[in-house]
């Protein structure tokens, strides 16, 4: 998410809407609110996952927590809701980042092709990050609102939570 995205959202989605100068001051704080949760979740979930030797529960939990986070601004379009959403999404992201990479390594089909396979996995994550803002822009232009964005994000996170279940090699 670029700094411009929250600025526009703070001016057009939340109630009461912020002025351009208020939104420009608030956007960096909103983005920074996720950092403590990301760091703590990375440390805690990474260590816990290694200790119990399981990855799937953490990946599923992070996707479900992301889905919950996406519902907050959908049902409560206010500044405090965006901060709560950002903090929860940060925890989910921190959990996902470390455990998902470990899961990739655990399920590599051929350790001799690890670079290629991990590159393909990274492409999947980066492609979503690249396409997300484009698709969001199209949806916002078509509907005039961010509401559908939160709903689609919630559905995608729920699908992601269930998509990992059939991966047999993943613990």
C-alpha cells in the first residue's frame, strides 16, 4: 500500500472524512501502526511454529485474522476502525511472512531446484501486491466506494485460509 492510498481513503471513505492536510498527516501514522504487530507476530509465531514443527495452523490463522481485519472498516468506516484494522492486519502479516516462507521450504519438491521454486512462490506474493491496487482502483472507479474492496479482500482471505488445507506435505 502506498502512502497515497490511505490519504485518499481518509478523505473519501471514513466518516467523518478528513481534510487533505489532516489525511496527509494521519496516513503515515496509520501505516506505522502495523509495525509493532508485524514484528511481535514474526518473532512469536516463527519461534512457536519451529518449536511445534507445524506451519499450516499459523498460515490458516493469519488468513482468518486478515479476513476479520477486513470486516472492521467494512462495518465501521471510521478512523479508529482503520487503526484497529491496520494493527490486526499487521499481526496477521507478521505471522504469515515468517511461517509461510518456512512452509515453502518444507514443501519443496526438489531441494536442488529450491531457488526456482522459491522464486515462483515469491512471484505469487508479489503479483498479488502488484495487481491489488490496480484491481482496487477499477472497483472503486466502478462503484464509487471502498466497501466492495473490504468485502472482496475478506473473501480472498477466507479462500486463502482454506486453500492451504489440501497441501499434503505441509504440516
